[in-house]
């Protein structure tokens, strides 16, 4: 028994924190200052560095459907997700360069530095038309198509966040159909594909779940790590803010 006990403890630790447990991180605004819904460029860089140092390897959310196929030995999967298609996530500068301080610019620089270990993977849940212009397909109307093409070309995923950030529990069947259809049509036109992943505005599920059955994955707004018994219609996420990093990753402040 004395010999078995450490083994049992080791097995328990492995099964509770193994590769099967994957985090899906959730970002909203990228900019300054740091806040409940905003991560600074410096802190976002720090997040990538921390994940890299702790042997995480990025995937798109839809890669979950193929069991995160291609995960290198010794690495664990992480999914970075971005909600609301805000301009700080993807901004072109007047000279045509990608802003090095926007999320996409930071991801690209990180990828260029770690080509083998950090592919360009992330899932962007985009909005088309809201009364906050900075949230509509990354806030630069003339460049919206170019941005979605670029993300797709790099192999990143574009997901649906409804057409106008609509709470699905508040819509009747016709309005619900309409917001999802308009979003899917727009994505098909701009990226060539409809979305397979849906992020629910404010985490609100529709009363009739069959109304979102075209989506293979549905992301919640919170919940922590997912385990191997995850439910594709209830993918849990972790907000990438300091308090959540401490709580779920035991990451101390730098
Ligand atoms: Zn949102």
C-alpha cells in the first residue's frame, strides 16, 4: 500500500489535469486600460508567452471536432476565442500594415517568432451590424472583407456571434432564424463557408435548442476548463483576465 499510494495520487493528478482537459480562453476588447472586458496588448503578449512556456499549443475551436488532431507530443491544447469583432482585435494602419498592438498583429508576431510551436489559430466570433461601429466586423467597413479573407487564409476560424449581438432567449422563432441566417449568409459570402461554431451573446440559449442545431459547437461565456466528457453544445470558456488566470491556471501576477 505504501508503494501504491504515490502511484494512485499520480494517476489521479494525471486524470484530473491531463490532455483531455482543455481551456477555451475568451477575449473581448484589446486595448488600454486593462479592465473587466479589456485586455491590454502587453498583457495579451504576456498571456501568449505564459501559454507557450507552459507547453500549450493553439487550435481553432472547430478543431475540437477532430479531437485536436495534430497536437504535438508533450503539448496541451488551448483555444483562443475573440468575441464581438472589435477594432482592437484586428486593425489596419493607414499605411496598410496590421497594427502591431492589435490582437491579430500580436498573434502574427508571436507566430513569426515561434513558427513550429505556435501556428496561427484562433476563433473570432464576429458581429455584422450593431449600433457600436467599432464592433461591426472589426470596425473598418472598407477593410472588413479583406480582414476576414486574411484570417481565413491564415487558417483561423470565423464563428457566428449572431448578426447584431442578439440575445437568443429574447427572440421569437422568425427573428431568431433571421439573425442566424443573415450572419451565415454574410460569412459564406466573405469567407466561403458558413460558421460551425456559435458564441451566444451573453451566454443566453434559445428556448428551442433545435433552432441552433446547424452549429456543431456552442460556446458559453464562462465555466472553466472542459474535460473529456465535454458537451459540444455547452463548451465552457475562461475569461482571459487576471483573476481568472489566477483561479483556473494558478498563474501569479508578473
Ligand atoms: Zn458578445
